[in-house]
C-alpha cells in the first residue's frame, strides 16, 4: 500500500511541475558574421503558480526555417517582479545559404486566468521571427513585455527599441499566432483570442504609429490580458525582419486620475470600427461593408454588431442558395473575412451578415 501512495505522490508532484507558467515571449536574432546568427528566445515565466515548471524549463527547441532544428539551452533567468521572471535561451547557428527564414518555437503550458484567452491552458504558445540573411541585421530589442495598468486609466508604453540602429521599425497589434500540427508547423491565427478592449467592448487598444506607443484607453475590468504585436524592420524601403511578440498587461485598481472611456474601436481592422457603416438606428444592430466591388478574385467583408454576438457571414446567389458561410467561433463585436470569388460566374451576389437579432445584406458584383 505504501508503494501505491508513493506512486500517487510522484504523479501529483509531476502535475505540479507541469503547472502553467508561460506569460509571453519573443525571439531575437543577432547577426554575428557571414551567415551566422545568435538566436535568443526570451520567455516571460510565471514563478508564482508555475515555479516548478519554470525552473524545469532548461532548454527549448527552435525551428530554423530551413528544415533544421536547434536546442537552445537556458543562459539566464532573471526575476523582474515577485511573481515573474525572464528566461533567456540562446545558441548560434550558421545558415548554409542566404535567404529568408522563419525561426519559430512552439511551447505548451500557458499561464491560466487570462481574461481574453479563455482556453489559455490548452493553447500552445507559438513565437516566430522572420529574418533575411541577405541583409545582415539584428532584430530590434524592446523593453520587457510585462506591464501593469490601472482601471479607467490610460495605459501607454513606448515601444521604441532600446538597441537602435539606422533601420526604421513599424509595430502593430495582432491576434495570437498558433502552430499547425507537426514539429515545425506553419503559423496560423488563433481566432479564440480576443483583443483586450473586446472584453468590455469599450475603448481602444492600438499602436500609435507616429510614436510607436502601445496605448489602451482605457481598461475597465481588473485581470490579466495577453497581447501580441508584430514588429517589422525596414531598410531603404525593404522589410528585412518581422517578429511576433507576446506580452501581458495586468490591470489593477489603483489610485490615480481616471478618464472617460471612449466608444469601442476595432484593434484588428486598424482603427475605428466605423470603417464599416455607422449603425444609427436603435432598431438596427448590424452593419456590413464588402469591397472591392466589382471584384475579380477576393472579396473582403467587414461586419459590426452593436452587441457582442456570434456573427454569421453568408455569400448567396440570386436564387437564394448559400454558396459560402463563415461564422465566428466566439461572440464578437466585429469580424473581417475574405470570400474567394474566382470560381463563380460573373453576376450579382448578396453578402448577408447576421447576429441573433438582426441581419443586413449588401449586393456585390463579380
């Protein structure tokens, strides 16, 4: 009987060691010489609920974009608060030929209790950076992506590189990336993710491009929010690197000046949700915009619901047949999708957007 208890104890200890611990991360690449790069994976680790797993993560495996993989040992772990540490994993690699390569790392065991990623514990973290070794370069180094914000207070973070060169950068917020199946999967969009301002359906969460500042005006619900940004680096008008990075904002109730929270704006569509038609009538809860019209290939459709709901988009012919249907997997305020029109005969079609209360249509021409 004693041996049975020992086995159960080992199982429990093993489960504890695998507790959730990933809060975010990024991949940095530094040019050494020729086709040799120093690759660094930086992970933000929960050392409160996931200390055992964070301590045990002594190395990560990176896919190098050319079919090779490389084990990166942990070179440092640094506490940046009472419950968060930054682990850095790095090694050098020499590419056999010049080219454009995606470096990626897929890891399981995200931290839990993330408001805008309900299935965080079962969602893989997928970090990636694309480099062009034909243009020797080191990717931008940004501040650690762990922040605190106050309820109904403006949150603003400067995203200018702390290690600057003569290249320029652009930053935009993005939905989370996830890997396709396989050892070195391709990146896909995780549509279960919500932007931070979609939780309260108010305010704005975006990068102000002129200053490269991440600004949230303003959080209204206390809790932890995951965010993702894509940092592109440019030289003489050509993009020489692009890196996807994840961080966490913890919203707390703290003293300080508060602001009036503005109406909701879409983070994904690059600004104001009224890039789709304004819904002025209280009886109408949906708006839709489809473009370009006419189109020869793909049709972009944006739809907006006044209240968070499952949004359904349908492409319909004039005989009433539904040719294509796309529905959001979770309740949304805004969606954007593309319809492939290339195989359809020329003519008039309808795009229909609906929520659980209302529906609107727009005519489109192929």
